[in-house]
């Protein structure tokens, strides 16, 4: 039952939100990360992806996806994309 209710919540979230995030890991090479694409509808534009280069990894959560980008000198910045308002939020840096 819990699985069914989570599926329903996910479907409702997908229907109510105008932004779609696509995480593509199909062409991942040894020095490439995850491609993150965010699209908005005509009436609402999403925040642009924080960096043009590929994210190193992305984790999917309910209502948001979080990705880490390599920023140099052994450091990564973490951002989370929230579906309900199409915005990226910075969550810190780790080295």
C-alpha cells in the first residue's frame, strides 16, 4: 500500500509541476559525470542548471533532485532542484 501511495504522490507531483528535470547517465565516460537538463513550460521558466559541465552525480528524492558538480581543486558543490518552484538551491561545498 505504501508503494501505491508513493506512486500516486509522484504522479500528482509530475502533473502539477511545469518543470521537468532529466538526468542522463547513459553516456557516462571515465571523466564525464551526469547530464542534467531542466525544461520549463511556456508560462514558467526554470532556473538554469548551475554549471554547464556535467554533474558528477545526482540523487533523486521525492520532490527534488540533488546533484554535485566538480568545481576544481578537489572540491564539489551540491545543489538541489525543487520541482514545485523550478529552482536550484545551493547546499554547500565539500573538498
